[in-house]
């Protein structure tokens, strides 16, 4: 009886493995030994224009270098969904996985399993912990973003007064790193001594909750001058609240040009004079070139290594704030009334 | 004598205790932050929670028949995203047409669910779980990895800003919400269809024997739920000036919670439009109040859960006390 059960279980397990191997739909299952290498990109979730542009850049770069790109969008923006995707990529025997993590630590087991299978791992956009990756492709250094946002707040407040932050969730690793960096920059320079950060509110990247917290900021702090929202959903919701109420509070942060076009302007009728973001296409391309360098052996992920990222030029791997290593794409890009019309159709 | 009987009528109703709890909640918040008690604030509450409040009406009907529908926010996203894309690519311009299309999509989505549940005899939670994925997936397909932002929505987003339906006083969104509540109040209280819904939920077999077409009633409630979800898809797109395929994900729990807090039975047969309204208001007030009273952001979800439990317990206790008092009076 026991043997029969064991046999049944084994058969089921084999069938499951076979099925998993076939899964993934649009992906050609190629062995690492023959022909073109396959480079996988796992985004945060499906249906987000930023992720889509990132994937587009990744695909372009991999194809330009003669490789096969595998783009996977998990069905939800959760670590669970990404683990499922990583496991199917391991059974497809891809050569590298480049991942925009939904959770810094939760993916460790799955990624270590991939590493043990000989797959090169790098993270892009939002990092995984140092044990899970070889190198992180950073859209902009944490401190560059922090400095950029603090300067924007300094400029918009006129150098003094109350300001607040509308963030995504309280656990979002990148959000927290940027907020922490902004606080440090303000504390370290007496130039910013008159800026008073009154509250960090969390809108959970939901329009409804972001609206509630923005309205609460306006009610609780009548002297508020500036809101800084370093998240795409939060900044759009805050922009709408401020603009609809005709509030004198100004907004800056990180946002998508297509979502924010309506709110960007220098006059009183617009709530956001300018904001920042990086170029997701370039980010995807750099992720691809990094994957290729790791697979070819041009780089191993150690600090100090240099490699050529196709037509993007030479990049150097540096030590990251968390003790691991990273590659920094560049400074964030500023969107203002002069260029928003051009960029809103891009992404 | 007259006065006493009115008092009895008020205290005897299931809803009275919840009104007391709701008023208490508002008083507590106002003590912590006087800015809470302003007309503008309550208008913001109604507008920012219109979607939950309207869908609670559909969920009421579904719960009354002993069913449940967890696919509603997927239907909402599909309808909202479709309309959003139609505006983005300038296929349509009229605001009214946008609403009609969204409601039509929602109605169709609901009808399919109703047919599967009533004719296919599939358990509602399983059937709607399937459609939760199907409709959400379709919303992603429609979106084609794009969002429809404020710039793309053109005049459609102005609907949620203007108040021409409310004669310049009440915001359009709030007017739509109130209209929905009036229609459903009449529907559930004074029409044969409304009584049939209660009958099916109280005792399905008895309803069947007494000549009610149970499967038609079931199809109807899921279709109504779908139509409301479709309407809310258009509303949410207009209110937030943004259509995203992951719109309102997991908010179906808030809608179900609103009904349950209001005292709607999940076993069917018990609950009213006022129940749904009060439950939705409690949730809305909590959502608005938490950031206002200065509770640490990380603790907010925990506090929200605690308040919900306290409200339900208080509601049960006050109701029991009232029942007891009324019974005592009767004995005298």
C-alpha cells in the first residue's frame, strides 16, 4: 500500500515537473549548452507602463547582442507570484535572471536555488538582499535621488517651511531608502535647517488611500508648503487632490510623465512644477547588458570591475549601501513644462 | 403614548444601534481632531468611498440570497479600464456614453456569473473566484500594459469634479450614490422582486415551492451586482482620473465587510439597504479618520481591524440591550 502511494506520488511529481517545464507560454525552452543564451527579466507586475518600458529596453538590448530574451510579468505585485515565476525559469534552464523585486528578503530561497543551478542573478529597479544577487542595477543612486528631491523641496518651499512625504507602503525598500537619505541630507547641511518634515504618510499605492492621506495632510497642517511623493501612484493622487482643491501646496517627487502631464505646470492652476524619474528603457537595457556580462564572464559582480554595456558605454560596479555591489544608471531625469509634452507619449 | 411607540420603533430596529456606534465614532474622532467635523470633510468621505458604498448595495442583494461575489473589483477594473482606453484613443468622447458602456460591460460580466451559479449550480465563492481571475486578466489584456491617465481621459474626469446633477450644490458622484440608495431602498422594501430576494435567502426550498423562480432571482442579483460594479468602474476612473488594470484590487473585502458590519447575514435572508449604508459609512469614517488623528502609519491597519471588531461587538451588545429593554416593557 505504501509503495503504491509512493509510486503514485512520484508519478505525480514527474508529471508536475514536465508541466512546469512546458509552462511559461511564449518562452522557448533552450538549454544553456546550445545556441543563443537566454536572458530572463522578471518585472514587479503586469500592466504597469513603467515595467513594460523596462522590459522593452531589456528585450532590445538582448536581441541586439544576439541573445534570446524571456520577459516574465508576475500576475500580482507580490513576492509569492515572483517565486512561482523564478521556479519556472529554473526549470526552463535560462542563463540569467534579472529581477525587479517585490520583497527584499522573501525571494532569497528561490534565487539561491537558481544560483545553485548555475543561473546568474542580478536585480534591477528594486533590489533583493545581498545574499540573493550578484549585483544590483540601480536606476539612480539612493543619495542622488535623495539629493534631487531635497533640492526640489528646498526650491519649492523657498528654503523654509513645512513639508510632508506621501510614500507607497511602509515596507517598500526603495521608498524607505530614499526617505532615509532625504532625512540624512537635511540633517547634514545647515542650509536645510529651516525645512520641517512634518509627516511621512503612506498611501499604499492605492488612489483611494493616497487621496485620504493627502487630504489629511492638508487638514492637519494648514501651513504646509510642499508635498514630496516619491511614488507614481501616490504623486498622481496627490496631484489631483491639490489641483482640484486649488491648494497653494506644491508637489514634487517621482512620477510617470503620461500620468502626470495634466498636473505639471508653473502657474497656480497646476499642482506640480516639476518632478523626476529615470528612463525605464535605459534601465532595462542596462539590466540586459549586465546580465550578458555576468553570463559571458566579463563581470562577476565584484566592486571595481568595469564592463562595456553595448552602446551605453562603460559602467563600473561599485559598493552599495547595503554592503553588496551595484551599478548606477545615472542621475534622475527632470520633467518640467518644457519637456513633458514630448515625454508623455513615451511612457 | 404616541411618542413612546415611535421611540420603541426606533430602538427596536436593527439599525438603531449601529447609528449610535457611528455617532460615537464620529464624536471620538472629532475630540481628537476638530477638523473632522466639517461639511467639506463629509463630502470628501462620500466621494472617496462612493465606489465601496454603491457596490455594497449589490453585495447586499447577493448576500441576501445566501451567495457571495468576490469578482466585483475585477469587473470594476475591466469596465473602468475599457472605458479609460476608449477615451485614451479618442474612440468616444461623451461622458454619458462612457457610463453606458461601463454599465453594459458590468451587466454582461454579472449575467455570465449569475448563469454559471444559477444554471450550472456552482458554489458562488468558487464561481466568482474563477471570474475574479478571468475579469482581472481581461482588464490587463485591455490595458495592454498602459494606464489611462488624467491627460488621456479628457472631459470624462471632470464628471467627478462638477456638480450639475446636484444643482451645483452636491457633487455628481455623491448624487449618483444617493440615487442608487433611493432606488435600492424602494426596490428592496416595496417591490415583489425585493421580497423575492429575501424569500430565496430565508428558505430557498420554501421559495421554490411557493412559486418563486429561484434561479431567475439568483441570475438577477449577480447581474445587478455586475451592473453596479461596471458603474463603479466608470466612477472610479473619473474620481481618480486614472484607469489602471489593478484598480481597487482586494477591495471586494471592504465591500463584504461593509455589509457584514452593517448586520447583513452571510447566511442570507437578513439585512437591509440601511444596514449596507451604515456599514459602508463606518468603514469610510475609519478610513478617513485614521490619518487625521495622527496614528502611526504602520499601526493603522491593526487599529482599523480593532475598530471593526469593536464596532461589531458594540453593535451586538447595544442591540441585545435594546431587545431586552423592549421585552421588559412588553411584560409590564
